[in-house]
C-alpha cells in the first residue's frame, strides 16, 4: 500500500502564472522526492499603478509518495 503526502506551497514569478507553478514544483523537487502530481488551488497577482501585472503567485498542492510504503 502506498501512502501519499500532500503539501501546499506558493510559487512566485515576474513572468507568468505558469512560471510561478513551475518555480514551486522545481524548487520543491530539490528536497522532496517522488512528486507525482500538482493541483493548482489559486492564482493571484500584484498590479502596479499603471495597471500592469508585476508579480504572479500560484498556490499549489504537491502530492508525493512517502518513502518506505
């Protein structure tokens, strides 16, 4: 039987929401093994005075198998 753990993270990017998601997954993969899935829960952004989105944020859940199960 496999046990799967889920953690919630926030990725940030100045390029796009897709990049913010990728940043979260890539950085987490440096310390978390066996990542098997991602669920995007929420996407937000920061807007400057001219109406431009200057920062993209994505709340994601990552699922990974727990070692030894």
